[in-house]
C-alpha cells in the first residue's frame, strides 16, 4: 500500500518526529554514522510498538543550520532512512535548512513516502538567510529522477521566519498558490518549534481542498480542538521527555498521545 492509499483509507494520520543526532561534520556531532542510525532505529521501534505507522526524520540537531549540506549529510540520512523504512513504517524526511532537493534525493534513494520542504511558494527570510520559492525547480527535479511517488508536503508561512514581504498575502492565499503549484499538502505551524498553530487561521483554511498538516505545537491536551481542522498531525516535542525536542522520546507521553489520537480518529470515522 502506498502512503497516498493509506491516507485515503484512514483519512487522518499521525507522524512522529525522529530528530537525528547531530550528523558528521556539524558542530555538535559526537556519534558515528552507525551510532546515529542505531539511535534512530530505537526511536522508530518505540513509536512503532506504540502503534504509530508514520515517522519523519530530520537533522534538527545540526545547528547552526546552513542552506546547503555536504554529501556526508545526504549519505548518512539516506542510510538512516533506509533502515527506518525497513521496519515497515511509512517514512518522510526533511533536510534543514531548505535543502529540498537533497531531501527528495534521499527519499527516492531510500524508497520513502514523502518529503517536507520549505520555501515552496513566495519564499521567506529565515534564520539562515533568504529562501526563494522553489516549486517549479523542485517538481521538475522530482520528475527528472523519477520520484513522482514521493509526496511533497510544503510549509507555508513557515515558523522561525519573517514574512514581511508577503504580509499582504494571507495564509489561505498562500495555500491556494501552493495547491496551484502542485503541492501534495500544506504544513501550518506556530511561530517557533513547540508553538501551537492559530485555530483562527486553521478555520479560515479549512474550506481549501488541499490536504492540511499541522507541523508544530501539538499536545495531548490540544489535539481534540485541532483534530477536525487538519488531515495529518506532525508531533515531535510533546512526545519527548519533559516535552522538549532535544530529549529522547518518553514512552508514557507517546502512549497517551497515540491513545488520544486513535480515540479521536475512531469517533470521527
């Protein structure tokens, strides 16, 4: 079953984040590529045993981020991704910061299901500098390498970014542009990691036909109010010890969140 088929069957999905340990060549790196892979596999198995079907890997510990990454990053992430996928999970990848072609190459190489990209339409100013819109170039690259089966989920009005140049363009208008430019789903976030999404903005976006993903700030407590407004729920920080993204996953937090999610999905079906 493809991920697209799974989404059509289940209607809603939960995506758990695996924040890879700092990768080779980055300032905080202390582990070998194999140790990084083994740590990621442990987290993947923990999520899988809790009943989660979908995960996403991301190089979030590679601070400070750059707009380009070396082959050591791409190679290590592809190796990890392949091992995660072999667990039998659906899996996606994001490569910070804005390394969207690299993410797509990793996904294609490791037979992943989706990528998370930024700067898809309109562009923005991030911590790392200016990001130009990339939809046309990225989707042509997807076609070039034969990766049309990899879904492209796209951040709009991305967190940790300035959107002053597009202040006169609403979230809904941005989503419409992303849909027109063939995004497979738009990701809505709060202003920073762990910050909740605006319910008002989500409600305004609801009539749009494009698939909607919540990409930050989800907790067991606020999930019920967000649940009717989105299709895919990406959760990272809340599943970690003390609810902090840098920590390891907490078994109790994971179990409680999955229980809440399944109850909501069952009651809505």
